[in-house]
C-alpha cells in the first residue's frame, strides 16, 4: 500500500461520512473502501449506545460460524457481577 492510496481512501471515507447514508450502509461502504488498502480475512463493525456501551447493531463478513458459536457460549456462561 502506498501513501497515495491510503490518503485517497481516507478522503473517500470522509466523503461517505458526509453523504447522509444510513448507519448500516455507511459501515458496509467504509469497510469496502478499507479493504482496498488493508487486507483482512473478516470484519465486524458495530455501533454502541454511548450511555451503556452495549452494542446496538453490527455488520460482519466472513467470520467463521465456529467463532460465533464459541463467543456466544462464552458470553452466555458469564454471570453478572
């Protein structure tokens, strides 16, 4: 990746942020642009409630189901303090 590609991608992401897109579309398009300059196997991009920091929605791609099942079993076995 060269600096010019990274700078162009950053500018494209700023344009997306000002395009009036809904949250999901913004995240999907941002991740599409990031893949041009950052190779990834999978991604997860979430929004969170600022008051509680709980996730409110997420966009994910290519995350193995076994990982999701493992995470789910880990979080369901946690006891609140």
